[in-house]
């Protein structure tokens, strides 16, 4: 059985993507799930573009994960048993592809190949999504009041998970007759998409699509908190990504003061920190639009029981490849790595370098015991 998974925030984009994926195999079926108010799940199944099944189910606990576990997975199982070779799953808006893949892996009784994990979106809306302060519920993307993710947080998470981004005018553009393709706003969105998801194939209606390129291990590695992936080369344009590394621990107070200046105006800030007040703790930092937060990801590999770079086995799900690539003879994988993406006119590489260099401990401070700093940064708090 072959499966393709499509996530989105826009039903129009999702249906365009699932329709195209449904044509990649001769014996395909397309399933669209929606979670409506009152824990009502709407399921529609299409074959060759024709609707042949439409059902509604009321779930006792109508959350996104329950929808996947109790309806999406059983539907995929049933359709495979009916003899379909390829099932395309259009997930409810706001459902993460990674969560759906994990539920499918654990819930199906038969082996399945995930051909593709695809994000469907309208690139003209991308920059607005990144900066939107409203939650998915407040914006009407999900029916769950407790869903406090922003649209930017959802999309950045999906960029790490998917292998392909299919672009199509969204529902708003279709309803208003706004011909966005080829517009300046569309082109700007495509530029930003290239900075935020450099690994992903960006596929428009006239572009070729390569099925069968999903890689579980790669997706897991990209999504590990603190991991940094940047475009291979910088091209002049509306956006840029600046990468900076610091080899000495950061002074907690100086970094606390510098963080707002690093984050202001940036679309996406991500990386890992070596903080002097918590020298054995690998701290991930992430800023998406208006939100910035820190989180502990456990010990550095160099401070773990088996401190050897060979433990970062590439090709295994979640492998810390960065530890292997950045391993230093004296301090192992410890160090600060930050990548900052934003408008070209707002991102000054020299300013970023100066701020981070000023946060590093001086030679005199390095000779002190790290325990003298009792001012650890607050984790899991948005700035």
C-alpha cells in the first residue's frame, strides 16, 4: 500500500494538491477529512475526480489527533483492503503531517510506503501567516479553542516535515477572482518559501512533480529542536538567511539583552545555545514572527554517558547529524549556532555577528567556574 499525506491551512490548496497526487498512480483514491464544530468529522472519498463516499461521524473527543487516529487511519486501512494501491489523505486543516505519519505507522495492520508528505499553500499568503499573532482557532483554521498554535508555527513545523510544497491560489483568491499566480506578491512568497524550506520541492501547476521522495529519517532530523538547515547558496532577493556560530559559552545576562535585537524583524530565528549558566544543557531557541521561545533539549552529546560523535548515526530517525558535523576536538558538539531569516533590508550580518560575539565569555570569564552564573535563562517562555 502506498500513501501520500497532504497538510494545509486552506481547503482550496489542499483539494488542488490531493487531486494532482491522485493522478500519480492508476489505482488511486483521494480522501478529504474535515473536523467541524461539535466534534463532527466529515469524510469525502473521490475516485477519478468523482465523489463516491460521503460520511459524517461524531467523535466523543473531537480533537485533531483523535480525528487522525479514529477516522483517518481506519479509512486508509479499509480502502487498502478494497484493493486500492495508492491512498491520498487530505488532512483536516491544521493537522501536522508528521503526526499523521506517526499514527499511520503505528495504527495500520499492513506495511505501508509513505510516498510523499506534501504541504499545500498559497505563497501570496505566506508572509502574512508568519506574522499573524492569532491562534489557529482564532483565525478559523481549526475548531478547537485550546489550539494555541499560530499559523506561522504550524507552517514552519510543516516545512521541516514535508518533502514537497505544492502552491495554488487559496480559497480567498478563488472567491474574489484574484489572479495571484505570477503577481509580485506570489513571487515574493515563493522567494520566502525558498528560504524557509530550502530542501523541499516547490511545485506549481505547470511544474513537474517527483513522487516517492519522502524520507522518515531526514524529516525527523530536520525537526529536532535546535537543528539548523539553511539554503546552500545565497542569491540576491527580497529575503536572506544569515548563519552565525560561536565557539565559547554565552553570558546569560548579555544574551538576554541581545535576544530582542536578534529577533526583531526576523521571520524565522532558530538554533541552539551554549549558555554559561547551564553549560551541560543544549538549549534550543526558536522565533517565528512575533513569538520567540527557548527550550531545553537535554544534555549535549559531549556531556552524555557515551560522548562520541559516532553516536550521531546518519540515516536513523532523529539522528543528531549536526553533532557529527560540528564536533570539535576540545568541546565536542557544544556551541552556539543561530540562523536568522528575514527581509534583506532588515538583516545585517555584521550586526548579528557583533551581538553574538559580544555575548561570548571573555578569556578572563572563561577561567572562572561556570557555577558563578546563577542567572539561567527562562525556558519555554515566549518573549
